[in-house]
C-alpha cells in the first residue's frame, strides 16, 4: 500500500515537474518573443525618428534654398565657365535690324556697378571699372580668371582710374559681338587659308591671305592697286610699326570687316549705355538749339572731336596708346566722303544731321575703339588712313578744346 502511494506520488511529482518545465519553457519563450518584439519596435522607432529628423533637415534645406533663390544670392565661386563665358546669338534676325529708339533727352545717369562682378563682396580694396560695360573688378579676382598676369596687362588695368579708361576681358575682344554663324565662318576662313592662332602675322602673310580670299570670292587675281591698298591697311593695323601684328589684332580687324557688312541698326543694339552717354554728351556740345539736330558744320566738328578723345598720349604705356596728328582740312575731307547720312544739294550752312543719324554713323567706330592694346581702324574709311582710332574714349569731355 505504501509502495503504491509512493509510486503515485512519484508520478504526480513527475507530471508536476513536466508541467512546471512546460510552463517555464512557455513563459521563457514568451519572454524572449516579447523582448525580440520590443527590440524590433525600438529599432523601427529609432529608424523612424532618424527619418523624421532627416526629413525635417531636408525640408529646412529646401526652404533655405527657396528663400535664397528669392533673394537672388549670387554664386561667387571663381569658375572660368561662369565669368569668361561668351553667349552668342545663333544668327541675326529681324529684331536685330529694326530701328532702335535711343532717346536724345534723358535724365538717366550711367554709374559703374558697386561690387566686384566676380566676387560681389566689399573688401575695401580698389575696384576697376570697365569703360564699356561699367562692370567693376578686383585685380585679384581678375588674376584668378586668368587675366592681368603680365606687367603690360596690369599697367593697362591701372588706366581704369584715369580718364583714358580700360576695357575688361570681354569688351576688349571685338569678336565677342559676332554671332555663332559669323564666328564659325571667320574661323573656317582662317583654317582654309592657314592662319594659325596665337601666331604673329607679317605683311607677307597678310597679303597672301588677302589674295587667297579675293581669289576665292572673285575667281581672279588681285589688282596692283588693291594690293597697295591692302598694304596700307596692314600698316594702319601695325600701329607700332614692328613689321608684324598679333593674331588678336588681326582677329579684331577682321571682326570690323564683318560688322561693316551688317545693317547699321544692328550695330546700335551692340552699344552699351556708357558709350551712348558719351556720344550724347559730345553731340549736345554742338546742339545749340537743344532740339536733337545740328548743322553739317557742327556735325563735322562733333565727329572730329569724338576722335580727338582717342588721341591722348600715355607716357607710361609707350607703344600701347598711339597719338596721331590730324590736319583740319583732312578731317573735313574724310567726313564729307565717308559719312552716309542723307544730305541734299542745299548749302553747307543749311544741311543738318539728327541725333539718330549721328549715332548710326558713329556706331562702327565706337565698337572698333573698345580694344585696349589694339585700336582697330575701320576698313575702307579714309579717316583711318591718317588717324588711328585709339581706345581712350572715356576722357573727360571738358578737356576737349574746339
């Protein structure tokens, strides 16, 4: 009996232990599951919090960028692609040859930009304005753009604070005003006739080039008189009489040839406000009635005086600023022969020239005078045979004596 009870008790204890172990295992499994689940939830929550913080940060960045774009904050990184890039029209269109209404009477005063065009930061250092576009530059910023790296260029830059003036790297290169079509045609012409870039061009090279071009256009040989005229043209470009001209001088001169083929109205579109302002101030000197019309006699004096602004010698830049002596009778002859504004058969005292006609005639010469080192003569003009069109157009008109 005792033994049976003992066995029964043992079976009960065994069953109890199994139940306890099962419950313990179940509770342990549940606990591990809960811990694992909790760990997963914690990780998910942490990840979500991270995403939330990231979304908040990116949202702030987007808001900041949006606000900055509204403020037109300028990118001041010194990249050549930004500040040396030239934007050209593909070709001229009808809008380019439409008449341009440039008012004669205006209260607008053209002022240079206040901050450096490159960095847009006030540093306290001197800035140098371009006499054409009126953008201003720090010398250090120009050096970072690859400009003003030699003594001659630095000396020219210092002219910016003088009445003579200085042209920036974009205005100095006349070919920058050409369209893509014109520039491609010009470069193709150079390539066909083996004009090597960055090389000096002698008189022999120049004449050989002109003969080839003439033969290409007319299928005939150039006459002796034409060769002599081209020789004189070369010497007008070679103002320092070194017997050679640089490729850039040659490029600027060929650019003026192309511009002369354009409709004159298209040239007015190329003028900057400062250039127009100077032309207006000079015209107003001779406009006695203040009606935008001057006599032929005063028109002669106005245009002649315009060129005297370019003939100021600069002793610190010998060879760069060219001075020529002009006779009064030569000036009268040149203006009579070369200006194409409408004139009838009335007496000289009754012939007149309007402000618009004056500016239309002067535009090609204004553009040709932009270059710093190489004032460019205008082909086919009797004026440039005896007068070098220099770059000193930003002179104070009060210095002009009539």
